[in-house]
C-alpha cells in the first residue's frame, strides 16, 4: 500500500479558496511599494494593512451616515 504524502501547498490553496474572497486591486505604479513599506512599519502584512484601512474607512462612513 502506497503512503500518500501531505501536500501543504494544495492544502493551503484549498483552504484559502474556501475561506477567503480575492479581488484585483489596481493602483498607480509605485504605490504598492509605498503601502508595503507602511504595512511593514505597522508590523502588518500588505493584506492586513489594506483590510484594516478599508474597515476603518467603512466604520468612519457609518458614523457619518448614522
């Protein structure tokens, strides 16, 4: 009987597909590096930094609307 080897990359790809949405973000050339630097300074990943910024903006907008 052949032993199956665990495929970490396949597992992570399947997990991400099941639990996260993805979308493409287009910005002016060079802006990604600026945001990446800010994320690093904040101790966050690029995705975490962008998601935090979006959440803060949405919360601010809700306060204005309410």
